[in-house]
C-alpha cells in the first residue's frame, strides 16, 4: 500500500453536478469506466490502491474506502473512491467483509490520508510487517489481507526480479519495468543492491 494523492477530475464534477445521481450505481453505469481509468492512470500508477497489484479498468472496481452502508454521506466524495482489484480474498472486498462498524475505521489506514510508509516494513521474503504501537498497521494488514499467500508469493517473485535487475537498473527503472508493488520495490531496492554489490 502506498500514499495516494487524489485530484478530482472535471468530468466527474460535471457529471455529479448536472445529473445529481441518487446512487453510486447510477453514476457507475454512465462513467464508471472513465472513473476507474482516470484513477488508475493519474493517481494509482495502474496499481490496486491496497495490494499494489497491476490493474486495468476492465479487471478492477471502484471501492468506497468508507463503506456506502456505513457512510452514506461519503458515497460521491472523490477522496473516498479508490480503484481496487476484484479479488475476494484480499483488497477492498476483503476489507468490506471484515469492517462491520464505523468505529473500525479509526484503526484502518486510509492511503489517501495516511502514509503507509509510517506503518509498514517489508521483508524480502514478501511479507508486510506492522511497524508501530497503535495497532493501525496490523489492523490494516489483516483487514485487507495484505499477507495473503498469493500476494506474498508475488512479492517474492518481484524481489527476485529486483535482485537480478538492481546492478544494471535504477530504482525508478525497476518500478516502471515491473509495474506492480511499487512501495515494496522502494523498500527492498537498496538492501538488495547492497547484497548484489557485496
């Protein structure tokens, strides 16, 4: 998970103002693809807001970080909308099953408001580790199931790619080439480069 800087596009503002949708489904029907495509391209570097796996508008959905059923006032707020993977075992859908009440959100990291670097460490074995006293990091890892076996295995493969690339390519080149798990790559790159140089 990485920090996401949001910037509401004009087409979204105009649609909401002109059409005054009553439900997100109504909005999604008309401009859902454009919303996902914009967020992925302009805000999320084509990665899931929570897991950082590579996405495109066809294999993703718009997540309401604060669930519609608990926060009806936030349904159309741009800063509450993030593009997530469609997996049932990790990501937004997992979060939505696990979060049951408004109070749970005080322990859940929001990548729009919080900087995940302050809460997470990464192991080259692919695990995300909580790095704080408040419980927010671990609660977030558990809520999104960020250490699901499939995600850990994907991050392990990424670590192996970075290890083989870091002598010849810069950090930014590795991120662009691999195209997923950006915060994981940023966290492990210098350690792997030292191993390769040593």
